[in-house]
């Protein structure tokens, strides 16, 4: 029996905490909105942008990691839903890059596996080339080095390929995908 793939976030990081909710009028189509503290989050696994209601009396700050899965939650009352990049507050957008970098650092094994296994997405385009800063030269260095021996971590990848700061490059790619600036998705799913 095949196991169903999990399609929801278990943990997310706070981008912005709005103790008095969102100022102004809520966008149409957001039924069930209740007054109270709101939080904008980014998921740890799929980089899903979320908005949620915070339990009374709970104070959160940017970069806090909170549980948003199906089990009872400590800080979050209700997940309002997914939001688009353009719906993030100015503060949320400012925190996006450092929070994504933190996630990329904490999920090093997953991203190293990506570098060890990435393939072509079209006959003329390799998945590695979709990462900003990786052109044909770096792509071939990564492919040639991984054939000799799989990469162990970011330092190993950087030393053997001379690739500048892999965490920064991956973060840049995730930001492009979230902002809708890319036809292909390597690390995020459609909001």
C-alpha cells in the first residue's frame, strides 16, 4: 500500500507578528476572519506562506519557530490560510530572506541531496542552472565532483566546486520562487 505524501507544513517560522490584527480591510475571499493577534509565517518544508490567528496572550517575534501541524498547537489557534508574497507586510518581507537562510541552514542534508541528485529540467536547462549564480561552469563542476563522491555538506560542496556561498544562492532561489519570478519551482510549491 502506497503512503500518501504529506502536503501540509508541520513547523513554520514567524515573519511578522501583528498583535492587533491586520490594519485596514481584509482581502475578499478570506471568510471566517476573526479579530485578534495575527501572524505571518513561512513553512519549514515547502516554504508555504501562511497567515494564522495567535492564541490569546501569546507573544511571538520574527524567527520564532512554531508548530502549525494537525495536532493541538501551543501558540496558534487557527490557520487562516495560504497567502501570496504580495500579501506579506513590509516587516514580513524584510524578515523573509534571513528566515529562509535559517531554514536552508537547518535543512542542510535535504539541500545537499538536491545538489547530489539534481537532473535536467529540459533538454537545454539543468535544475542546478536555475539557482542564481550557477551557470554552465559551476553546473559542470558540481556534476563532475558529485560523480567522484557525493557531497557531504555545504562546506564540502563549496570547497570542491568553488561555488560561492550555497546557502545564499539557495535563499535567493527560494525568494524568486515565492515572488513568482520563476517558471520552474525547485524548492517551493504554488501558493
